C-alpha cells in the first residue's frame, strides 16, 4: 500500500434494501462530475450493482470478496484498480456485520478494516425517530475497531422528521449526519429477483443516474464526505488523474493483434454477467475476445473457443428461441470439438429447452435436460466444490470457491457427467455441478479469475489446442469469416455496462 493511502470510503447499511446502492450511484456520479477519478468497488459477488456504478463513474467497477479471493490477492486487486484514481468508493453488501458465519468473517466491516476505509452508514428511517440513535450506537459498539465515520439518513418524510432524526444522532452518537435523502419514488430503480435490473437493459438507465445524481448533490454533504475520505490520506485528493468522464468499453483491453487464439464471448442484453478480471485474464493469457450478440448474430465469427456467461435468459426466451440458426451452429461446433465454458445462464442456453409459465422454449440442445423456471431461488450463496472428474479446465482434487444465484433447475440430471462434487451450495441437484460433454463445460457455479487463477490459462490452452487441430479449415464451423478490422470497434464499444449512445 502507498505511504499516503488513497482517499476512500465505504457506503454500508444495517441491512439490505436500505438505499446504499442508490446513494453509491449518486456519489459516484457527483464526484465524477466534479472532476474526480472515482474507482468504484462492490463488496461481494455481484454483477448488477457494478453495472450501475461503472456507468455512474465512467470506470469499471471491481468486486472485492474475501471468500472468493485470498487476502493478498484482494489487497493487490484494490491497489492496482485504484492506481489511476484519486478516490475509491466501495459499496458494501447485506448488513454491515453480515458474513459467511457466526463470526461475520468476510463482512463489509471486515473489508473496511482490511482496507482502512471509513464507513458512511445509510439508515432507512421510515417510521423511526429517536430510535435511530439506539440503532447507530449498537453498530458503533458492536465491533469498536470498525470506523463508522458518518451517517446518511434515507427515506426521510420531511423537514420535521429530519430534525428529530438529526437531533437524536447528534445528541447520543456524536457522529456527523452527512445527508438526509427525502422519500422519493423516483429514487427506486426497477428490480427483479436478483436485485436491480442491470444498467444496460433499460433505455432510461442513463436518465435514472442523472436524476439520482441531482438528488445526491442537493441532499448530501459532499464536502463533508470528501473530508472523511481524505482523512485516510490528507493532500492526496489533488493528485492522480482527473476524470475525463469517458465511459469504458466492455472490459476494456483487447489483446494484441498477434494473439494466438480468438475466444467468442456472448455479450448483449441477455448475457452480461462477467467479472472484468475474468475477461482480462483471458486477454493476458493471449486471447483476443470477440463479442457475440445472442439475439442478433445468426452465425459465429471465426473463433477457437466460446465463453457464455450469466444473465437473464428467462426474460428473453422468445427472442433467443427465434435465433435458432445461431443455436444450431453452436451445437454443430461443439460436436466438432469447440471448447465452450458456460456459467449459469450459459448452461441454460445449452440445454434442450427452458420451460416458463407452462411453455417450452427450445434452446441449443447439447445438454439433454430441460430447464424449469421457478418462483423461488433454487441455489443462492457461496459455493465450495471439489473437482472429481477429468476435464480440460480444472485438475482433479482441486477445491474451488464460487457463488450461485439461480431461479431455475434441471429436470433430468441422472445421466449427466459432471466434474464437480458440491461441498457447499446446490449446483444442478444438490450434489454435483460442472456438466461435461466433449469440450463443453457448463456449470451453475460462477467463478472469479482472481480466486481461480488456473481457469483462464486452461481455457486459452484448450482454444489453442482446438485451433491447432483445425488449422487446415476455418475455426469452429467453416461458416463465416474472422471479423474485419472495421467490425472490431463496434463489437468492443457495445458498452453494455455503460451509457448507451
């Protein structure tokens, strides 16, 4: 870490749905407009909140997770991502002290202590006045070495309500109130079963950020928040690169033109759940990424492997099923040996079909099982899995950590060959995960490249082996051609985590 720590702060709350995401978005946007280079982070495994924080700040949001990553890896990731910033914003998850066990290991409070981050505690004050002080005092004393530096009062009903709340906090807690956010239906971002709807799915997302930004600028003490952030490294705020307000492309860096292999990546309204480190690990390993739209592209570009990440296929079933030409080509490519790595939504896409509301929508058909969409989560939380079957990605005996959150289940699993034995979590049936078929690997478990560093190298190696085997014909399917130079920018600038043009 640097001698003078980068100014930083965490937005946390006593519980989920207290407003910390909206306030984090607002602060990221306001500070960026004021010329700061804001590097946003999200604590825990999450793809959706980071899509909003990336758009609000113009910098790709990174995840920090003490379960998925070793301590030294987490610290290095934070330092490297913040190298060109002059302030870091971390959004916590769940309640401040909620962790994976009774001791709160890996909690937002743990992360704040590890990174020496002052905390802005967001309190949902609906139907509360003087009791707010008792709540805050409990959080101040529960783990005294956790630095709660300021309070933001959310969902305040009016000036009279605000006055009572502020009086109670100042009298009993001796901690500054750094803002009172009024009750406002306009601050409620649309949600679905995983939380907020991803930024790129809604045409009004950019205007929503602008509205949140104006409210944050009006109702938050920005100068006070900056003072608290700078308390971890006085004088540092004037250093670092000034933000140019440029929206990043989807996970930034393309591999050099001499990259030995090309890995296709589904990237569109349906499939958007990728950790930036996963895609960066592939490019660092020597791959060129070629982005594919599952709804619009009817053929595969020339690729040596395919990565299908997570997302929300259940909301686009009719459109996905209508693009059967792409599914047929992917199925043929897999039969010919194309390496494919699919996570969650990718697994669903490769099954025989997805049944929702008593209607079956045909999918790619490589996995001989039908997906059922359920009303309640079928798998939710951290996963620990042991590799028990030979495969091209992970050595037998390796124990991996990941996470899952799916409202779907496979109806037929007995005949499926799987690489993972589930120690913690659900997988496809409570016992196994990681379906293997030829060079296809499909799993409900999401892995993070910083926690599973061997994954990217194995993926690139599989792609290179496939390319070498098929060097006398066009990679993948003999259909189509490599993208031209003029096509690459449009793919790269798809911008599904940033403001749309």
